[in-house]
């Protein structure tokens, strides 16, 4: 990394087979976020399905409210490095936990930014499939930056042009549409829209609309 002009600093987040670190980039002359994935620790399904989809989405999707990817490279040691724009103000969940519910006029602007990013993804036949406050970053000016495309999918269509339904459970239960939780084949674009509604409620109330401690009970409340 040093040879490529990156100086690593603090860890921003950590997962089972990867971490996200802050780094200074000599070329860009600013701080960036570097997602480091250790392929030697990752399961086969992740390497064959989810990692290629994430890389495809990051390379293909370019929108002002989607986190910008500067560079993706892999080393002989089996580590993948994804260099991205840094969300200086952290994620939306942390922001709301610290500052409380957003004023409606501010929430309106932020939600418009997020909805615009999702519309762009959907118009490009991509679904995010893991929309939640933790995956929405904020830049220095508190602009929305959608991130974490690990569950995203480029959508296929049948011969009549209809989207082929997904069957994989993705995301976090509290943000997930009931049909996904019930294992019913679903349109990923529609389930993204459900998650958007949950995010909007959370932003203006500083509270989740559904309690996911009992998923079966939560689904029954959602369907009333």
C-alpha cells in the first residue's frame, strides 16, 4: 500500500474476513477509506457470488449520492483492496443516535438524495438488497453516500422483459420486506423500496418502526 501512495491509519470497521481502514492518499491529497478483504479467510460462496457482484456494482455505478470508488486491486497474498471516498461524518445510524431525529425539512433533502441514488441503481437494473442506516454514509457536508454493495445484484429479465425474482435472504430483518423474511420469491427493487420506507421512518423519529426481536410477530404486525 505504501508503494501505491497510501498511508494507513485508524480502523473504521471490521467484519469476519475484512476490515475498513482510513488512509491518506498521496495522489488524491486527501483521506480515503480502504476496504481490505482477506480471501484466505472468506467462504467459497462469498468469493464466487457476493464479492464479484460488489466489485461489479462499484465499477459500474456512478452517482453523486453513491460512495465513489477510486481503485480496486488484488495482491498475490490474496487480499483485495477497494479504495473509496471517505464518509467523514460516519454512518446515518450513528449520526441519528448522536443528534436525534432529523427536522422534517432536512430529512426531506437527505431522503431525496438517497431515493435518487436508488432510482439510479434500479434504472440501471441493480438492486442494493441491504439498505439500512448503517450502510448510508455522510460526507463533510452531511450529504448522503450510499455504500456497502456486498448483497447487491445485477438483475436479470425473462424473455417477456420481466425481472426474474430473487430467493436469497439478504439484509437485516428490521429493514427487510415481509415476503423476503418469509422466503417467498421477491422483486429486489420492491424490497429496496420497503427498506427505504423503514429508513425514512427511522430518520424522522430516531426510532425503528418495527421490533425485530421476534421476527414472526413482526411479520404479523407488518401484514395487518
